[in-house]
C-alpha cells in the first residue's frame, strides 16, 4: 500500500469483518486482495472477519496493518 493511514472508532462488539469491508471499500480493493494483521502481545496474527474487537483483546489505540497481496 502507500503508507497512508485510515482511522476507525468502534465498539468492542463489532466484528472485525465490518472494519475490513469498510477499509477495502474506501481503498477500492477486494477483501480477497488484502491481509489484515494485528500485533498482539508478542507476535502478529492474521485477523479473521468473524472475530470481534473484544475477542482480539484490542485496546484503545490498537493498530491493524493492511497488506496487499
């Protein structure tokens, strides 16, 4: 991608898939073309669309990396 950032504010019960879909729509990409990674305590994890923000243990200010495939 080009290194630009997009910010989202969301509730903890929202599914990650909704954020993924919105990001792809704003960037004009298909969901199959982008991988979303979240760095938890020690390592990066590829996010699944069925998980919620709460289930991923994300805190305020959490960052998700979007990588084009």
